C-alpha cells in the first residue's frame, strides 16, 4: 500500500477531550519536533480520505518538513477510538510511537457532549443523549461515530488492548489529563524521554481550548456514569498501574471488582 517512505515518527492518537490540544501546542514549541500543518489530520480514521489516497502522498501533504533531523508528528485523537486507524497506522509505519492522554471518562463524556452542544451538533440534553447513544452509534456502522460517542469513547481498556496487538510497550505512552494540566513540566519530561529527544526548555503552563460549560452535570447523571464506568476504571488501573481513585466518588470504592 505505502508507495512513499513513511516520514511520521509519532502520533498523538487520543483521547478526544483528553488534553491533546494542549499537548500538540507544547510539542510545537520543541526545537527538535515538527508537527503537521494543522491539528487533527484525520487521515487514518476517515475511510473516504484513506481509501481514495492509499498511496500516502495525500497524507504527507499535511507536513512541511524543514529539517532532516526533526521528529515528525501529528495529533488526531480519534485514531485511538478507531480500530481501522490503528491497523492502518501500523501498516504505514510499524516503528511509529503513539501517545495517548487519558481523562476521567466521566468528565470526558460530559466535555464531549458540551463541545457538541456548543458546535450545534447536539440538540438533546445530556441524559437523553446517553440513552440514545447506542442507537446513534449503530446508525453509523461500520464507520465510527464521531459526534455522539460520548460514553463509548471512554472504554479505554479495549482501545489500549487493540494498540498493544500492533505495537510493543516501548512504542506506547499513556499520560493523564490531570498530570498534563497540573504538572506540565514533569509530564512533558516523560514525553521527551519517550521520544528520545532533549528536554523541553522552560515552559509556561497553558490551558488550550478550555470550553465553559453551559450547564453542569446533575448528581443523577454523574451517578449513572459512575455505574457505567466503575469496572472499566478498575480495569484500567490494573492495565496501566495507575491509581484512579480520584476518578470515582468515595462511596463507590467498596464495590467488589
């Protein structure tokens, strides 16, 4: 399939509303990195683009490489959610590295819905949109549902297992949304170590594209999402060796896993 040599060394592959815009912003400041001309290229996860431009020339038009020594990267957070995208990325460059910023799936779902409302893609209130999500997703099969997958995108463990089927542990980096937001210097040090480049010069923490919420999640809605994600969060803790207790209310900590 690939008719041109791969040039992309790493991808910020997820998750949507997890902090990928901030990470993309920071990486554009690093002197040894050249990012795509724009964030969210959407090549590997869009069937129309991928099937039409399988020779990769179209993909490479999204990059303006100025240095032969630079690391080349892009950020499309839907890649993590798309099984086809992960397979296609592997076929493009089996040595590529993937970075994923993971956010509490409860907060991520509400942030996703809030973005859809502000962009006028969503007319339903949050609770009803959750009820109708499964039906909406089925209507988009076999393609992924970009707009209404508020809950489904938060099941990270299966997405991680899918990536692990194609890439080894040295090619995958998972970082927390909270860490990137609250401790960007330490978190970016993990990123530069992972990419094997020099540390960042001194940076200043920055919120990028933080959207004010029109409403707040109700206690009933939050409790429902807690029930939906409880075992998923516990599974994620085991997979990544993380303590995600802050993602769950204290009243739910005593459940049997």
